[in-house]
C-alpha cells in the first residue's frame, strides 16, 4: 500500500510583500499568513528589491506599497506587469487619493487597498485578485463612476462606437477561442486581415492580449462568461 505524500496546498496563493517599513511588513505578513490559502514567500524593502524578488521566487500575487525608495510601487508595478504578465498586483497605501488610484490601475494593478483598513480588506483583496477580478474600496468605486460620468459629459466615452462591425465579429470569434486561420475561414478573409483587425482592436480598446480581449467581449455581452 502506497503512503500518500504530503499535500503541498496547490491552491495556496504565493505572495510577494513590499513595503519600506519593516513593522508594516510584519503586521501585513501576520494578517496574510494566518490564512490557510495565503503565504508570504518573499519580502522587499523597496520597489527595486521587489523586482529582484519577483524574478527569484514563484509568486502569484505582489502586494506593493506605493511610496517606496529607489523605485516606487507604481514604477515597480509597471516593471512587474511587463516582466510577469500573469502576476496579479495589489497596491497597499495610506493614500485615499484618486490620482494615485488611477495611476495604479494604469500601471497594471488590479486592486487598491488602504492600510487603515488592511486588517478588514486585504485578505479579501488577495483572493479577489487571484480570481482575476478587480478589488476597489468604496471610495475608489465612487471615483471610477465620477470619472466615467465626466468622460461621458465631455464626449470622450466613445471607444465602443470606434469598433467596426467587422472588428466586432473578429472580437467575438477570438473570445470564443478560434485561431486566426479559423476566423479567416469563417469570415472569408485572409489571416493577415484577421491579424490586422486584432491589432486594431488591441489598440482601440487599450488592451494587451487575447485574454484581455476575451474579458472585454464578456463585458460587452458578445460571449457568455
């Protein structure tokens, strides 16, 4: 009879934690490590060290302070998003500030957690991020809605209308998992034309890859989630 080996917890979320204050890191680590599905596997004292640690460790999630020496959390987020596109990144900050919030989203973060309520929100934010969903505190949601309404009022919210009917057809087929060759055959166009439509979609929608196109198509109601 074979004795089963130890379980390694395949669902454990491996976390990189970066903050230039050791006491803050210790407190945040205590919050995270007491959860059975969360494990801090690396720590960093600034943004540059966070990038080094991300290269050296197998991590699923980075939790970064915004204000750090050498490289800020925002700068490190941009580097990490390029280095590890599948890595999820949360910003942990004392700043309830719309400017920082929008900069964090633009840099590639998928969530924004205030240190003042980290004991309440951080664990939920980590789990939400690894489900590939955004985590926003209530004030951030208000900021997003206000920003969207301002853009509508100023006529800037026109990206949906910028997508042509043919591009929408290509987008739907991409989201359904078809290859460029299959899309070309279905639409009676060349593979090169399909690739051009995909490139145009990425540019118009401000997206980066097939996964983001699929998410957009789901949000737009083109395909079922």
